[in-house]
């Protein structure tokens, strides 16, 4: 990698405006810190061993993520350089070589048609009356890294906000928007995505970050969902009380697991002490009975 | 791997130790039950009287107010008569024995066995339920459960009674005649709608709005969103519902932001904004134990330094001699600068210590002035000495007062305030400094 990021060490809670993706994801806290994606990995049904392994063996880049990264770059105006590869797909050796070279250089590879799409997406965001304001250049700073210590567990926590606004709303709230690309941004799909990817945990986590660091007493966390396909419709949503409460509970749960495993220096996998008993899921049981 | 524990023979049940007092209590309870049943036959309830008493009781706002519960489960609102109402009804109905008992409590395993029962002594209908109460606190309504183990005896006691009370509610509902309870609910609702306080509806609406504002910091807009129509159109029924909601919040069944969510609006996003959040605070440096827990920002909307770039230039007050030569860390990330001396070696890799940057981090001019004044009163007068003392108190070295963050300044000002109030301030400071230095030393060793 050319952009050999300078290794940084973070020993003080605060907002760090200039960390690169790599530095942030590399966890610059000497004794380790927990991010919201780490928390998701730690929570049941996953055994803690998975998180423990994954943090030392980051996943290789994936095309879906590259697309998301490219969209983030153009919408937020920061992030690694895009390397546009003039090919219809990644099947040819030439395209794959270009992709490898892009990774090598620390860039994000995108296909030409994807790039055109991403440009369209960024444009749609700019023109959207709400999303455009949320990510208005100059009204906030993109990709801000927050580090703080959890009061209850003493665990270092970190969060990387897509956007940290400079100002608070007329209702005294710090509005933190988070940008997500998706296939469908309709209510139902968004609701399922929130549950599946535990976006409610992220919302809670980031709100806690802003509050812990004294950025604001009240935080309004908004998700800006945008469809990948034209016309790149945008749906700005806030989460309901139940989702947020559950999100906060999940974050507490993850912190407790993290603190416990760290203290014991033991990250258990699935139980080896007992042989698990597994049956069909409830829906399949019903089917079974009907066809029997 | 199996251990001897795994192979141990199944534990033989051991009879619990029963005291003489318990034995006496057991026979007394048997006798009491027999007596109660006989008494119930001899003095049957007067249903007409019970109905009249119930009607009078339910006409009292004090009972009506606590007659209903409401909470959210899986996004739905669950509501019904509270155990308090049902207990009152059981008392009025007469010849109903009810209660909760702690059958056993095991602090090691962390569970208790509770019994809730209601018994119509006349009709001989009895409903009882034993329940095992885990000594944990569920921090969730539904879905994912986050169980927190209860250690405090008082917490355990409360968890037990709360759980049992819920069972008691069900037991009482089964034993009391349905029509009796329904009429009582109806009357309580009526009382809530017409509390007979001599106020007009408009006055009561105003009163409720004031109550919400003062009690829960819920403004009119949120209250109207909750009810679903403007306050001018609220009915007595709406007010009754609000009362139930408010009581549920007070009991902790419902949270304010759940009952009255502050919905985001386009206007809020696109509308006017106020200067800036006090952009941040960064707490003291390095390994030391969490120093003075997350300081509450003194005042939320500090006008000071917006996020703009120009430093809020904390003054280098008197600063007689040499302007600080060393570069402050506020400027871009130092490239190959070795970590500050006190820093633990941290990782093997060469590491540049990144500090939070941005002018807003810096302590305000007022704070710096204040600190200077406090330190002067403690006979710490020279610039070096001041920086040295401050550095010790916050746990990292200061090159200039520019390095001091707002949060650190707040913490230290509070600390010095207390020291100044001590009988011998200078000595108190010396002692604190010695303690802090020692703590920092051990902290560094331990943190590596």
C-alpha cells in the first residue's frame, strides 16, 4: 500500500478530525477499543470468539462495500481516492488487475458504469431538500472519529461519524446524519435493514458518543437511505423509541460482554461443554405438521 | 473436558433447615385460613354495599389516577387496571384473601420463589401462582433481553415484589367478578374525565399542558402529537388518557421520549440553527483511571468558539519571559515526533501521539484567567509552576495553557475550588499533588 498510514496512538477521549479510515479501523487505542460494528459482532447469536478473530483478521474488501465507499466519498466529499476502471465488470483479467492495483494504492476501485451511478446518487443528495441540507458542504465535517471511555465499564469506545455538524438545531439537538446506500428505501425494507444490520445499535452508539464527549445534550440521529438504482430515491428516517431503546440496550450488552472477555482474556466460541440441542425453527415445525 | 464435578453423583436433596418459629407459623397459618373461611360463611358480603362503596371509591380522583397502567410492548400500547385498583376492589368486595409471599430466596443462585394468591373465601375460588423471580434486571421491554444481575438486597426485594405484584394482579382479576372490575374501571375513567375540580375543560387543558411542561419538559407540540390533535380540540377523554400516561411515566412503566417522541421534522433540519455545540471536550490524557467521570459541560450552549478554524486564543496571561518555544500540538499531526515522555511505550510500532485537534477544544479565556487567579491564591505564581501543577492535576504535561482543553479546565477549576475552600489550601494542594504523582506512576506501570 502506498498510503502507508502513519500509526497513531490515541490515549485521550475526544473528537479526532483527521484520522484516515485505515487508522480508525486499525484501532489506535493501545489497549483496544470497541466500535459499533465490533459490538454487532460480539452480540449473540455470535460467540465472542468471532469478534476476537475478526478484529485481528479484517475482512478483505468486497465489491458491495466499494460501491458504498465510493458513494460516501462523493456524497461526503472525503475518503480514499476512487479509481475508475473502464470495464463492464470484474470478469476480465485486465479489470481484475486494475482492481488489485487500486487496492494496492489504497484507492477504491469502481467500474465506469458504477461511477456514473454514484455521481448520479451524489447529485440526487445535493438536490434533496432535507438530505442536501444534512450534508451541506461547510455545515459540518465528514468522517469524524470519536473516542471515549464508557463510564460504567471503563471500556474505550470509538465511533466514526459520517458527518458531524457544526451547529445544533433550533430545538437544541445535534442532528447527526448517517448515509446508507440500499436496494430499496421503502419503509418496510428500511425497517428490516435496521433489524438485520442493527442500525439501531449504531444510532444509539453514535448518540452516546456525542453525549459522552459533551458535543450536545440531545442528539437526533437520522439515517439517509438512498437507493442504488436510478432515480436514486432518498428516504430520510429517524428511529422510533423502541428501536432506540433496544439499540441502547444492545450497546450495554455488547460492552458488558467485551469488558468481561477482556478481563478474563477469554473469548469463548460456541459452548464445548455441552452438546447443543437443535430443532427446526418454529415456522418449519408448522409446515412439517401440516405435511405429515 | 469432563472434570470430577461432571461425574459427581447427583446431589441428594437436603431438607431445608426449618426453625421452630417456622413450624409455629405454619400451624398458625392453617388455623388462620380455617378461621377466615368460617368467618366468611358467617359474615357473607353485602354485594349492594360493596357496589356502593366501589362507586364512591372510584369517584375519588386519587384512586382513579392510579387505576390504570400503560406501557409499550413490541410497539403496541398495553393498558389495563393496576394492581392498586384491584387490591382496593378486593378490599371493598370483601371476604377476599390476597397477598404475596416470598417462599424462598437464594442469593447464590440468584433467584427467589414468590407466591401470589387471591382467594374468594365465600365462593371458595382461589387463584394462586408461584413464580421464580431471577435476581436480574431486564433492561428491555421486549425483544432482546439485557439481564443485569441484582446484587443489592433492596433491589432483589423490589424485583421480587414487583414481579409478584404482577401475578397478584392476574390472580385478583380471576377471583373478582368481571362486571365488578369493569364497572370500577368505567367509573375511574369517568372520574378522570370529570375530576370535579371546578375547572372548565379549557382550564384543565391548560393545567395539563403546564404539568407536562414542568414535569416532563414536554412542550405543547409534543403533547399535541401524542394526542393526535391540537390542544384546542382535546376532550375530557383525551385528558384522562394523558393522566394515565403521565402516571405510567411516573411509575417508570413508560419513558417520556417513548410517550412523547420529539419527531424530527424537515423544518428542524432545514431551519435555523444556533451557533455550535460546545464542540467538544477531551478528557485528561493517558492511562490513568478514568479521571473525574465524564464532566458535565457547565452550560450546554456555550457561545464560545464555533467550529471555525481560528483559535479561540486562550491568552498566555502575564507570560513575562520567553514565548513558549515548543510547537503546540494543535497544529497538524506531528510527523515523526516521539511520544511525550510520560506516555507509556504503548505499541512496539513507532507511534505518533495524535491529540484531538481543533480550536474548540481549547480552554476558554475565562477559564484560563480563572485558573491563574486560583493558582495565585494558592501561591503558585510563576508560569512554569502553574503549568507544572496543572499538568500534574490533569495527568499530562502542558507546554502552554493552549494545551488545556475546556473539559480539563472545568475539572481542574472545580478541584481547585475545593482546595481553596480547605482549611489550609496550600497544604491541601501539596498533598493532592503528591497523591496525583503517585497515582500517575502506578497507573503508568499498570497500564503498560
